């Protein structure tokens, strides 16, 4: 038996080595299409480079190179989906190329925008080339000092999420599961005159008073509430698209909302839908962790989470125009083991007073900026 078994075994080994490996056959599988590679580009985009950072107002460098075997007739340039410029042979670049120009970027805001070049070749062929551009602020933020004017008591049990001064009262939203609330507080004494507790399953976030209504966000539940300013009775429950709610203010027409990133959203106060949004950048890069907000004299003032910094933002462009460092405003002796970060900005428009506080802080401070707001 052995003399017959060995040749058969060798034959089986040879056959198995010639067959399909890992279950993959050389035959086409019915219903499957072969993966096709993208057609090669005729032109090469040399400029702008990948992920180029530009200051607002800075020209966009464009350079396209292509072989002698093709000729370019014109190039359309799109920024953020909008056509901003067209280059034509002889009027925009010489016959035979390369295509080279500096294109004004226009008046867009800070943040990331897509650049697309649509290239028209003589003979009818076209192709698209794209880049992602990041626009930074064209100015270094002004460093704003402050003078301490007054100190007021603040409830050390208040995990402050939102703060606003209206008609002689402070309205405050607090957070954390089981302790979230909406409050009406007497400035001089820190006494809570009215309070509405939130359901323990919800984590309260920013608030804003707009007319006779108070809006309050929640952290991750994607639900907000509208309350009557006088009675604190619930008027309406609203839902929003953002994954997280953080700070909230308004400009008289729109709600303005942060979500802990560098993006600020402008919402319809009736529908809670997003009308528009801005990306916040300074002259070096994006400014993250935007938290509690206050709208003061046409600018957005924002706490930055885990910092002692307040930044002042242009609501049209997203650029940071100023910054205030409040490190040390709460003295070491006033800090306890659970004392948390600076958070809470309120503006008394009539009295021109600015108030700040923090989460579980025992004090609320009235400060006077050295150069803003005017």
C-alpha cells in the first residue's frame, strides 16, 4: 500500500498549490464589478499646497502645470462652492502655460473652505483639482486688562453654566445631573429668589433671556426648554441637531450657541434650526472649547473651558479680536476642593457693568475692562 500512497499524496500537494489561494478564484464572480482606478490627471496643481493656512484677505496662490501634449483654454476657480474668478488663455495666462496667478480670497470668514479648480482643455476635456484651505484671523487678538470693581456673594452649590443680567436681576442656569436648575438671583446678596429644578436625568447648560422668554440648553440630551421669564413655567420643549449644548446668548434676533468646539451656531429662536455658523480662529489657529457666551455691543464674549481666558469674537468673520486673562481673580483662600473653572459672563448694558463668576465659586465679580466694551 505504501508504494501507491506516496505518489498519490505528492500529486494532491501539487494540485492544491496550483489552485486558488485564500478562497479567491481567478474567475470573475457574477454580479461583482472590477475596481477601476481613477483616471490620471492631465494637470498637476503645484499651488496652493495641501492644507495651506492663509490670513483673511491674503491672496490665494494658484499654479497649474501640464505637459506639452495638452493645452488649457480656461480655469474656473471656486471657493466654498462659489465661483470667484475665471482665468482665460492669453488674458489670464500665456499659451502653453503654466497657469499661474494670485487670486483675491474675498471677504469670507475664518475657518476651513474648499478650493476647486475646474480646468477646461482645448478639445473639450475638463477636470477638477481641489484643495482644503484654512483661513486664520488677519490680526493678533488685543490683550485686554481689567480693573476689579466689586465682589458679590455667589452660591457655592451653583455649577454655573449660563449667566445673564436683566432688569436688575441675575438669571443663572446650573448643571450636573440631579442639581441642574434655572434661577433668578439678587445681585447684591446672591440670594436665590426663584428656582426651577430640572429633571434629574438632564444636565443643564447655557441660558439666555430673550424678551419674556428664557431659553435653556441641556448637555447631551439634544433637548432645550423655553420658560416664561416671570413664572418660570415651561412654555415649550425644543430639540436641536448639535450633539452637545454648552453656551447660549442672543443678538436680538437669533440665538447664539456653542457646543464646546471652535464652532458657534446661530439658531432660529422659534424652530431651533441652524441659520448659519462660524468657525472661530485667531492668527495662529482655531480656538476650541468655547463655553458660556454673552453678546456685548455687537461682539460675542466666550469663556474657554479649562482656561481662565475670555475671548472676544467677531460674529460675522469668526476671528478673535481680543482676549482677557482672568487668572488669579478668585484668590487661593477662596478655593475649595470642588472649586471648578471660570464660567459665567453677564453684561449690564444700562449700567455698563461686566460680571464674571465660575462653577462652584463663592464670589461673583464686577470688573471693568481697560479697553472694551465701549
